[in-house]
């Protein structure tokens, strides 16, 4: 009985010794010094395509009548776009719905359905920006009476942003060296790199329907592609 108690006491003492040794080791090991910097780089590129949101809205007393007229006009619009050089793959239906049209309710009476509205919207991708104005004119001439907007895009934006990424890394390193030097240290090896991949999307440009009575002047401008990185270096 006494031998068992002595053995337990020795084991407990050994555990305490190991724990104390580990704690001392943790206290002796210095905390790693690091510097973390966020920086950005950018490149300019000229848009080479545009996405047009447009559609046809028709109304009628009966849903079938409004739908028939809408479908007929949309078929003509799509055929006209194809004949003007827009490929089938660049014409995509984005929204289609049939909704009732209500009368204004009188006091004490509920609103009543007095007709139906059919909305058919498509997104058109124009790859020849030199003829973009002509495409916009053609849409109106073909019966489009709803213009959602126009957005310019750079088709090779992802590969073009590689230069912006390199610039962002160079800017981050330059700032890290500056901060390290001011703190009496030097930049060591890279510990972590992360990139902010959030994207605001294409730049929208609202198009007023009334502005399309004649050739539409379009200026594509330039797009600024921005890359942002956050880098952590060890300090030595």
C-alpha cells in the first residue's frame, strides 16, 4: 500500500517537472516578429466588348394577346440583331414574365384586373464596339421599348490583372522594408500572401430611351484594373 502511494507520488512529481519544463521553454522562446502590409497595383485597359440590357414590354386586355404581340416583336428583334452581325451565342434571355395590370381602386372597392403586361428582356453582347451605336439604333428600330443599361468590359481582364498583381506585391515589399527599417529591423521571408478578389463588376452606363432617335455616339473610355494584396513577412 505504501509502495503504491510512493509510486503515485513519483509519477505526479515527474508530471509536474515536465509541465514546469515546458512552461519554461515556452517562456524562453521569443515571439516571432512580423510585419503585414496591404497594397494595390493597377493597369489601364481599353474595353473590347459591351453588354446591353434591353427588352420588349407589351400590354393587352387578354394575356394571350399581349404574349403573342410580344413574341412576334422579340422574334423580329432577335432576327434583326443576327442579321446585323450579333451571333446567337451573344443573345441571351435574362427575364420573362407575365403580370396582371390593375385598375386604380375606388373608395370601398378592390382593384380589378383590366389587362396584362408581358415583359421579355434579353442581354446582348456586342463585340465590335465600332458598331455599337448602330446596334443601339437597330434595337429601337426593331421594337425594343425597354433599355436597362449598357456596361463596358475588358474580356481579358484576368490575365491583364497579372501586371497589377506584380505591382501590388512590389508596392507591399517597398512599404514593408520602409516600416521594418524605421523599426530597426529587416524584412525576412514571406509568411503569408492573400489577394482581395472582390470585383465591382463592369462599369454601368445608363441609356435613356429618348436619346436613341438617331446615331448614338459612344465613348468606351478606359477601364482601370486593380489588384490588392496583403502580405506578411518575418522580421529579422
